[in-house]
C-alpha cells in the first residue's frame, strides 16, 4: 500500500469510527478534502460528497465484522460455542417460537435439545466430517438438528423440501450423506426414492408418531423417541473443528446442471449473520418473523443466525402465508421481517386488513425487491427501513444497501473501490464469457453498462475466501483468473448487474442457464432433463421469460412435437409430480423442432425474444392456469391480459 492509499484509509477509518457523532456537514467536508487530494476531478468530488457518508457507514460495519471475525479465528470459535455464550447471557429468553403450535423454546431449551441431538449422533458412532441429510419443512427442530450435529463436528446437508425423485437422489448422493432425517410430511417423497438410496442408508423420521409396523417394514427409526431418551447435558466431546472449517451444506442451482452443495463454514455463517445485524440497525431485543425456508441461507443464516449469534428471538413459520403474515406479526409483536421480492408483491396483492396498520415492524431485510414494489410496500405497510442485500450462499462478493436507496441491492465505493474488491466486468452477449482486453484482463464496466459481478479471491481473508462446493469441478467453473490483475483469481457470480455513477448496484439478470422464480433459482438444464424424460426424450428448451410487473422470470418450455395429439392434462399431472412448484413451466410452446447448433446444443435466444406471444400456425403456445389446474391456449386476448396484469401467475 502506497503512502497516499494509507493516508486515505486512515482518514476513512477515523471517519467511520466517529461517524455517528460527527455532524453530516463535517463528514461531507472531510470527503471533499479527501477527494481534492486524491483525484482532483470536480465531478468525482461531487459524487464523493454525495456518497461519503454511505461509504463510511459501510466501512464502519466492515471493520466491525472483520475485527469480530479475527477475534473468533484467534479463539478458534465455532457457531455452537458462540451460541453457548448467548445461552449464558439470557438462558430463559425465548429463542425460537414455532408459529404453527405456539411452542416457545428458550435459549436453554434450544441448547438442551441440541445436546440431545449430539448425544444421539455420538451413540450412532458418527464422527467429525460425517454428513446427515435433513429433509423437512421449516420448524425449530431443524435448527436443533444441524446445530446439535455441529457440536460434535457432524455436517448437515439442508435439502430443499420441494425436491422430488431424481433431484432429491442427486442431492443426497452429492453430499455423501450416510443418514437421512426426514419429517413425517415428507414420507411419501422418501418412499418414492427409498429403493434407489444406498442400501446402508440410515433413515430417521421426525414428527407425529408412526406405527411400529410401518417403522419396521421400511427400515425407518423414530427420531423423536431416540431424542427423548438422549441426555440433555453437554456431550463429552472435544471439537477439533475451527472457525474456517465446514459447518453444513446449502444447495444452490448455480448456473448449470443439478443443484450443487455449497460449503458453508463457521466463519461464513458468522459473516452473513453479522453483516445483517450491523448493517440494518437490528437490536438484541428484536423479534424476527421468519417465514422463509430453513434450507435456504436467507432463512437459516440471515434469519436464525440473529438468534444464535446476537440473542434475537425468531418466530419460525412452516410456510409463507400472505393472508396470515401481518396477523402473525401482530400476534408475536415482531419488529423485523425477512422477505424475498415475491413476498412483498404477494402482500401488496392482499386486501387491506386491520393488522397491517397495527404491527410494530420497523425493518424489512431481504433481497429481490423491485423499485415499484419497494415504494408501495414501504408506503402501505409503514416499514421504516428496508435492508436490501445481494449475495449467493457461496459467493464472496455480497452487497448491502446500507442507506435505503430504492431499487439498489448494494453499492461499490467510488472513494475506496479497492477496499472491498468487487467489480462489474463486461461479458460477451452471445456466449456469456468474460470479455478481455489485449493484455488478457477483464474489462470493467462503465456506469450504466450491465456487467457480470465478480469478487477477488483471497483464501487467507474470511471476507474474500471462496469455499466452493462439495464437487470440485463445480467449484472450478465459478473461478476466473487474471481478472483484476495478472495472476489473480476471482469468483464469478453468474449475475448481471448495472451500476450508476454513484456506485449503486442494481440487479439486472441471471446469466447462463438459470433464472429466478418464486424466490428460487431454477436450473434450465435440470428441468429440460426432467421434461425430456417425461416426453420420451423429446428435444426440450427451457428458459425464463419476463412478465410485466412480476419479479423474476416465469419458466417457459419449448417442446419438439410433430403430429398426433399432445395430452396437456397428462403432461401437467406428470410435471406436477416430478418438479417443485417454482420449476414447473408457466408457458409451453409446441413446435415441429427446437433450434440447435451444429453440435446439437439447444439455442434459446430466438425463443426468449419471441416469448409467449401467440405463435405462427406451426407453433402452439399454452399458459398454465393455476386456478383451473390446466394448460390453456394463449389467444391474443389472454396474451393482453397477461401483459396488463389481469391474469394471476
């Protein structure tokens, strides 16, 4: 670091530490002087004056989180150990409240349940590094299971409870799990794949009591009965794992293929939860309403993490309900809610009810909130602060919107761009590959130009490390070299964003073979494989199409079909059984043949451009009417209704 950079950083650190006590005018004057010395551009000076307070606020948060991380590294901390500190502070404070039953677990009770899980796992003979797959809907026992397993170094694989058949088998297999714990609500889904699981796979069921005859006939053991007999005192086990070792796995669609098991280490869990707490003004006495799935990082890290690491009470709801949302918030006196963009839109679509005017929610934390929905959401529900963020479970280029800029998912500092080394780089529109200059380096995007978000990798820095996936090949595909400078490595997000002149970042699209719908990443290649199998290996192209006023992209499938009658009802039923709801095609296009390249790779650009507008005579386009439960032909009238928002997707 040269002298000028050192002076600049020092000034910013001092400003960050004193930010909250300095008048805004002093902060602006400090930024003005800094910019005159550093860059000398009057336009840059203006931008710096407008953004210096934002940048110093973020710098303060980064320094605070970084100091905590290094302290935990030095102390060889783990998430269970940090949770134990919270238990000692307030053992009788409510930790988790299960909305479905009203059951309240205090911090002491949660810890005792975790101890019971740890004793059960030790009795099974499992050791550090073993993997247990958890396949159940959101409920407090999910937290007790993965946290209790972590106490003895056993790693949980958090399976998406919407997965079925081949996708489910793949996720169990890739994690190398030797055990599956599933909820009674997933019994039928497990029965469908039981014969395809490894012969020595141990199965445990949790939930309402199941008959002994059924347990014996299916080689399933009752977890609840075993945990009831387990001691609830701390296990006699010395954990060898440290802060940068593996905690559990969360599955992500990535850009291609089947779901990938992203590695979450203890320090990553701490980092995500800590940034959420310090960036968005959360308090230790908050009560968080968490209706997001606990197999998802937003629900189990950003949500439950506030409980385990900061002593916040969290209300867990099994599934999101738009009609019950504000009633629940009033009932449990919630002050913070978690969202994904679709949740906010669903809430706005609900009729006005009295509970939405009587809640005490002051902060909404999440991602994917559209600008138009953002302003209406804040206005109607009187939420004081929106904490929007961007970041995949495994990424090292997370963003935070720390000052509530409408529509932005975060920012990159114009004053200190190298302090948090992320960048938008140009990509080739046709192939999606990174565009490089004559020296072989990636080309940064100017303000207003969409580009791929990348983050420099530094394995010695917990904020910059990329832990990747269980599968090394999948990890390698997310790493690019010679990005910022020759010889470096960077994580490639697969997401296209655009930055304005003030450094604010706005999400634009997902590149590659993934689109986002209903808050989930949908892998087009995975859906193509399922649909092709259902249709006797017909050519199928799956892609996302935009629908005005709707967050994300709706799935559309172009199917090669020549001659004969296409049984839409049978197809719809088969798709319903084979795919989770968010991955089912909303639109279908039946056509004589699907465009392919010379190497038989499916081409989708023309199909995406044409979308779901009624096609030429040789093609037929259909829309999935969710209320009627069937596909209907898209007429000009129906197309106009979809475009104008008169049809519910």
